[in-house]
C-alpha cells in the first residue's frame, strides 16, 4: 500500500502519538493515506480510537517486534 506521507513517532508515549497523528491528518487532503510507525503499546488503542471518533479509515495495522505500523486514510 502506497502512503502519501509517513509519520515516525517511535519514542512518543502517553497521548503524544494520538496528538501528533491527529495534527498531521488535519492538514492532509481527504482520501490521502498516512503511514504511522509507533513503538508505544498504548498507541495501538489511541490511534484506533482516533480513527473511530474522527471518521478516518484504518486500512491496516501490523505489528512486528514491538513496532506498530498503521495505514490511515483521511
């Protein structure tokens, strides 16, 4: 899947992954895809909730050795 933008937020914890992702998505055009790379276990639920609450489409979620990759369509 080709992303329009990639956001590496490894090292961010608590609410920061959600806040940063939300800010980046807000400036993207509708239909564009953002690939988010995180390593905080809490980011999984935070970004899934962000998608559900904001109406974004979570296209995929993959985890490998503690690194979580999300593809989110605005």
